[in-house]
């Protein structure tokens, strides 16, 4: 279905929202609510670090950051 919607439009007319869940590894920092073990899908293991989610709007050559949110561990 997505490929059908893309076909009639050129890349300069197509816009997307990109969601990225990332971990900034902080192996040697004391643990707290923000810096704690998170599952890293890329490494297939838990890593200690700062987990955040970002949202970006992309339309052709235009790329704009929309939002960023830190993931807080609830104890």
C-alpha cells in the first residue's frame, strides 16, 4: 500500500515523519533515572546509557527536527 502511494509522486513531493529510538551509551557513569540499562536492538544486549526518542520531518531535501524526549526509568 505504501509503495502504491509513493509511485505517483516524485521524491520532492513526498514527506515522512521519522521516529528514532536511540541510546547514548554511558558505561562509566553512575546509574540514575535517565542513565540505566536499556535493551539495544542493534547490539542485541543491554547497555547502560541514556535512552531518547526523536521525531524528524523529512520532505525532499528539507529535514526538520520536531521533538526529542528522554526516556525516564520508573522504579
